[in-house]
């Protein structure tokens, strides 16, 4: 051992060297974690409409979300093919709803007659629970009341901008309705519900960036329109009732 260096000093030098290396490693890992964390946060902020949950959870989860996201390709393809068959019957073959229902009931009655009299077997009984119709009526009633309340709120608020947006949306829906009939609109919505979610789940980053760029351009044009025209329109004053 060289002169002037004791065993205690040697141990102290070794411990100082190890502590310096550990501090460098910890600082490097801290910067890596901080960078990954900032990247994760920025990616969350760039999600469409601030989405932080997966698409499966947003669609309600369960079997309905599995069908929309094609978790089981056979079931999803069967549902889409069934909807396509119904649309072809009503749109291309010019079937009406009432004759189609009557033909279906005739086939069911004849099948039950053959099942019970010729095969001597008890036919299956199909009954729908009352809660199903009650729930459907409650859901439809809630949505209709919510829509009517929103339209009444927009009409009585006196905000010209919001009124213009709502009227523009309704006129756009009316124009689309003149291009195609009711069954075609329902079928287009059904196909979109079975294709857009799975496409967005697969290419969410690219779609998010494209949509945010489009929103930026629309917001820029709207700010110009607001500055030049909409801001000059006087707002209606709310009337006070005694």
C-alpha cells in the first residue's frame, strides 16, 4: 500500500466512487422516465375529445362493444350481413314492412303446426319480457325529452351563434334526407357503427392528428367569421318576468 494512504481512506474513496455512479444512473433513469411520462401525457392530451379510456370501454363494454369492434368476426359479420339483407329487401326489392311481417308470421305458424301435429312434439314458446318494452320506452322517452329540452333551450336563450349552428345542422340533415330514404339512412348509420370504431381503434394516432388539424383550420375560419360578422350581431336581452 502506498505511503499516505490508509485503509480507511481507501474505503472512503471506493464508497465515494460507487455513490457517484449510482447518482449518475439514477439521474439518467429519472430523465428517461420524465421524458416517457411527458410523452404519455402529451399523447393523452392529443386524443380525440380528450379520450383517456379505450374504445371498448367507451362503447359500453360487454357483447355489444365486442360486436362493434369485431372481437368475434363471425358474429359481427352475421349481424352486418343480416342488416344488409334487410336493407336489400326494403330498398332494392321494394318490399313493404307490413307484408314482410305477415309473411314471417305465416311461416312461423305453419312451422308450429307441422311441429305439433305432424311431428307430435311440443313447439317452442317464444315470449318477450315486459321489462324489455318498458326499458325501450323509457330510453326512447328520455332521449326525446332531452332533445326537445335542448332545442327549446337554444331557441329561448338568444345566442345567435348557437342558434345558427343548430339550424345549420338540422338543414344539413334535411338535405341528406332528401338524397336517400329512411331505410338507407338507418343502414348507413348501422354500417358506420360497425366499421368506424374498429378503424379508429387500429389507426387512432393518425386519425387524431388529422382531426385536430381539421379542427384547427375550422376554428381559424370560424374566428375570422366571428370577427367580421357574428360579433356585430346584437344579442337579444333576456326578459324578466315579475
